[in-house]
C-alpha cells in the first residue's frame, strides 16, 4: 500500500480525533510546535504501512492539523509522526522516529493481558465503527449520595483467583458474575481502579525471589484517556461491548459504576520514559515543564505532570468524561491526585481552577458523582478546600487517619474522632452553607495502603517483593499489630484483630458521610503486610474467595451494618448537626458522653467516647434513637453508664444490637433479638470494642 492508494483531502479541524462521513475518515489533532506532520496508517486487516505527509497550507488550521481519506469503509490503524524545529528543541524532544498515539483515540489495538502495547513503534490507534449494542433502555441510576455505599475494586483482581469460580476470571464479564454477591453485601456503587489503556509491562522492577519482571498491575499509568484496557475483557476484541454489558448489568441490579481516572500524569514518565503520544505531539501543551532545564515538573511522583489547566488539555479531559457518560452510561468519577487540577500552567497552585469548575458545571456531567483525591505527591493537600462547588465530593484522608489513630490507641485522638463521626464539619462547613457531610467520602482503607486485616496485624510495611528493597510505600500508616507482627497470630491476638476490624467497620458505617470499603476487607483479606501492591499481579492482590466462607462472620457483620445504615436516616444526614448553643430550646440531635452521661472527657489521655443520635421523632413509625459506646484503649476495660432515653421516647429501655467483641452471630443482631438494657445501668466495654444500643419499641 502506497501513498498513491489514498486521495488525501484537507478534511476538517473539528471534531478532534477521528470521525466518519460515509466511507471517509477525518483525522484531527492539536500540535502547536509541529513543523511537519504525517499520518501513518495501515488497514487493520493488512500489513503494509503508508505514511502521508500533511501540507501545512492545506492541512493545518491554527494549531489543529487535519486530513481526510476515503477508506472504502475499512477499519484503519493509524498514528502521527511529528517533526519539530530547533526553536522548540529545549521543550520538545526529538520524536521524529515515534508513531504517536492520538490523544483522542477511542480504541487502541486489542491485546491480551501481559502483552506489550508497542506504543510509539507502530500505529496502534484504531478507527472503526462501534459495534452495535442494545442498552435495553438503560440509564444512569442517579442514586442520592445519602444512599450511596461505595465498594472499591480492581477489575482483574476481583475475580482473577481460581476460587472466584467465574467463567472469565479477571475480566469485566467476571464482575458481572459476581453482581449477586455485591447485591447481597448491600453496596450501591462500585469504584473501579483504572480501566483506560495502560501498558502493564512497562514496570522496570523485578521480583527479588524468582527474578520475574513485575507488572504495572494497578494501571495508574495511562496511555489513553479514552480507550478501554482491552486486556480486562474476556475477548479483547470485544472489550467495548463487554464493558457496556457490565454497566448495564450493574444498573439492572441497582449498582452504580464510578471510574477511577488518571489525568494528573501519563505513562510516558520522565525524559527517559517511553514516548507514546502526548510528548511526541506537543510536549509543552500536555505537560508542566521546568523552564530552566526543559525537564518535567513532577507533582505526581510518576515522572511527569499533565498541564491540566491548559485550555487544550482541559477540553481533552472534559471530552473524555463526556465520552464515558454518553457512550458507556458511567455514573461518576474518582480523580487520582486531583490537587494537580489546582495548578496552573506553571505548576503554581491557584484558587478557582478552571478545570475543576468546568467539570462541575458541564451540562452533560450534571448527574455524575465527582470525587476528588484532593492531594498530590508534592504536598498540595486540599481535603476540605478542593472546590467551593458543592458537587465535588472528596476522599476524606483525615477521616482515615483519625479513625486509625484512635483504633491504634494513640493519645490525643478523641476530639478528632468525634469530629469525623459527626461529618467533618471542620473541613466542609466553613466553605459555605451548600456543603454538608455528604461531601466527605469516608474510608479506613483503600487500594493504596494496608488492607483492613493488615492494618490490625502489622506495625510496619513488608514490601520486599516489590523489588525496591522495601523503600516504597507509606511509612506512616497509623497501624497497630494487636501485639504480634504478622499473620496468623496466636488465638488471643486473632480474636482481638477480629474485634478491631468489626469496630473499624462500625465506626465507618455509623459516621456521617458517604462510606467506602475496599474489596475483600469484608472477609479480612491480607496482602501479607504489603502496603503498596501496585505491581503484584498475583495472589497478594487477587481476592481469595475461599475467605468468604472462612470469615463468613465478618462478612455478615459488614452486611448487617450496611443494612442498618440503609434503614435509618440518622446515619446518613444531608446536613450537619445543628449547633445546640445557637438554639438552646431545641433538643440536641447528637449528644456526646464519656463514661458517665452528661460529661465527656476531651483530654488527650482519653480513649473512650459515647454518642447518642437522637431521632427527635415519636410515634409508632418514628425512627429509633441510637447510643454508640467505643473504647479505643489497647488493654483497659472500661464501664459506661447508660443514659436516659431521649425525651418523649415511648420506650423504657435500650436494646443492645451491636457488640464488636462478641463472636458471630451475636456481634450484631436485629432489635427483636436484642437484650434489653435499662437506662442508668452500667456496661463494660472491652478494649478496642464498640457497643451500640437502639431505643426499644
């Protein structure tokens, strides 16, 4: 196939990417610094490359290069070859030998898991008509934040282990087969780790024991902001429709899907990394550049930082989000290291960053959940101040840290714990009256860090198998090993670990805000102390579904806590608790107490906390009130005095529905099976234990 085979036409500058009109394909991309550009292509079913040089006089409008060719309706593989002049040499590396990936490409060449992408060496972008798909009337669910419970999972790791017993392990189809499990657990949304194209073989580290090259398992290293990682599909050539089938099936079960997207950096890394597309097309537009040495400003910790507030890049990001909403019916997004969105084109933090506001106010994204990881790798920490727009929710890293500190027996943690339980008003109430507890996504663990079981089983990280001599991962994890390092521990230690996991789960679900759990924590999954398993595509990261039966009691506790939270609005308020000092006549809706009613010890040495959630409602159909008592001491059993029931409550007694120190199924029971507890009686609460009482009928 030669250039004469095609009749190259000027084409149109918009839309960016590829678009079809009959049998013709239009190509358009932005490159300000290109002096020459060529379209490199081949038929998808052929093996001959053709390179078509673009004439700036005909094929360039402003900074947009464009061309059109008639393909006869055949699918194409394509890419771009860019040439820059010496004036751009300081900022634009010589990439004349690179076949660049189109930033707007919707499909890359399908490949199985573990197969290198070959990006930069061959045209791997695909221009093809989408396969037909019957959505069967599916629409996004729009589940209110007050009813949302998020379950974070890795598509591959969720079912890759043989114990999952699905027909297509490690794939979108595998997730479909586990929807009944997710439904039974009671979650309302899954938040999936990256599913856009990345090259998992780009990892430079090796396993220190077997010498095998490790993979970039998590996928926080994008090649594309649009294309699906086809290796996550049972049939890579059918990845698009397989993903759509997963979304449709989740929606039919009442479960939303939230995508974890990476816009803060790309897989091209630093100047020594593999050039795949952005750098070749226009380094200075897509990245934050150090003007002194021409290198990258690295606020992501991954070698480069995307210039997210450059107008061209802003448009790219918003267009990618629109693509996932319109084409795939996605319900929301979690943005990795989103504080990068607050940096201008020089890397300086700015207020009211254009990209943050543009995402929040885009009309097509209006019903989406927007969740920011409101920090970056260079110390810009914006939890509580990421955006004035109330649509933005945030991963609340302070909730994680304060709950962990209390449940590791750290002094000085009681005030912070109370603030987190009440919805983190210190973070969100001060912005304006439009914010509330539901701007906070509360979590104790996530993919990044220790699992819940490891949090109570290790004092230090054990990341040696990552091939970096245990230098990687967070050294400040606020863990306590319960008196024995590693797993399994002695029987007494394991009982304490089970208690602590249940208490941590109860604090999560009984706190105001949107709860998120990490997949497998409901079974006590372990990563053997690895708190940075980004490169572990093996049983360290995969969910072992045999634990579901082995730790059925812990699963049951999670499920019943979720049901309790979902049943009663007291646990999922839309507004902060009113300040009783402003209205002394109104009954308090949350009442704090220490070991005795009417007083709470807020000193640094105190590790006991009680709080009463007062429904303030009466009558047969009124919600009950709840009393929660928790002891964060490592070794001391304490005795709480039970307060009177709220004024106007028809009941004469409390019902003990939760005791995280008890064995299953007595750790959480229905009210009609609970023991009665009289007001004024005394309850012993063992170390690291939480007890919850419900007002009786």
